[in-house]
């Protein structure tokens, strides 16, 4: 029962909001991508417990794999995610970390079974971008691009933890997203449905069964980590040549950690993206960075470079 059915939701439409979390909720923790360090995960789960949540770790989260960069066998990782999503006793599915591997298991998920389950919070970023796209196209469910408890960065980022907690429990308090010192790469104001994530994953998701067919009408989030400027150029050029960026309404840029001098990255982003003629906001503060914002994907919002804000039309969760 792998994912061979046709995507069910258009790219630029607003998606279904899951319910917010409350103290006492049980939340599933899965590892769809890279291997998880047990001590780091334990510390991250303690943070969730401190919020009144009860984490339930999926059976294969700490499995190994002959390819040392994967958290267990592809089918086992897919089964963990399917089972957590379909479990009515779990109020959320939280990815422990990114890394690499979601592309290998995305088509092994039973999307038909998952479509029958009630929507719930799905959280992650980086390699999890592939699943954000798939949840949008196959399930029509809004998801959260935000920090993951099985990463060292989560443990040392109290500001990122707090923004995630507020998004999960009191999302009306964080409908206006801004960073301390964002700048306009291209000034302007635009409205659209928020989508996107890690640039390299968006480029590698082109042409797949679950990838969004286009960013048209959307406010596109872009960030990445550990990619030199010429490689970022390759990913952007691939999206441009494929027509995937045609009709995008606006772009919000996040972190570019370990991607070389930011002046070089900025020059590349200006060269490749400014000709689109849409508002582009720099340094919104999401992705692989300190004080990382949690940003809902699949919901309508307004990007304004004058106020340096991304304002959600509705709270992330109902």
C-alpha cells in the first residue's frame, strides 16, 4: 500500500488546521530521516514533558542501518510515521531530527490509510521538507516548520523552544512572525499561502509523486545549511528552469548556516530571485539558526517587508 494515489490538494490552497495541544496530550515521536542520539533525544523529550505533554517514542526511532546516515530501514521508518499518524490517541507527530532519508521512505507510506485519520500536528524541518510537501498534496493538512527535540540545537535554544511551545498551545499569541533585524531584499507586500522549507530538498522533490507542482500564489520560505553558494545557485536555477517559481507571490528567507560568507549568499539570492519581481524578506529567523521561529505551512498569510513581518490570517492551530 505505498503512495501511488494522486495528490489530493492544489498547491496554493489553504489547508486544514489541526487542533492545538493541551497539557496531558500524548504526542508521537518518529525518526523519518537521520539517526537519533539517545541522550539528545532523552533531553529533548524532557522539554516536552515539562510542557505537560506525554511523548510516545515510535518503535524504530533508535534503530540502526548499514547506511549510517539513516535511522533504521526505510519501511520501518515509514511504518512508524503511518502508525503514529493513524493512532487516534496521539495529538501530534513530532520528528526527532532531520538529516537525510525522508525521500527514501515517502513513497512507502500508506497515504490512503493516513488520509482516513483525523488531522493532527506534524512538526519538523530541514529534510522533513519532503514530508511537509507530501502532507500538503496528499492529505491537505497544514503542518509546522519548526525545531525538533532530537537535535542538539533544540536543547540550547530557549527562545526557539518558547516560540514552538506558544505555537502549539496558544497559537493566537504568535500570528505575527518577525525576527530582530530582518531586511528587505526586494521591498513590497504580498499575500498567499505559506509553503517551502529547505531549498535543496525543494529542488530534489521536483517531479516526485508528492512534491508540490508549483509555488504559484504562495509565500515561499527558503533556507538551507552547509551548501556553498554555487550549490545554492544550482538548486535555485533548477527551480527556475522547471517553472516551479512562476507566479510565486512573495519569498521569506531564513538562515544560511555554514553556506559561506553571507555577502556571497546574499548576492546569489539577489541575482537569482530579484528578477521574479516579488517582495523578498531577508533573515526572518527560521531554519538552522538560534531563536528559530516555528512557521505554519499551508495557511494564508501576508508578507510585508516594510514592517518586516509575516502575519498569519488565522492562528496556526484551531
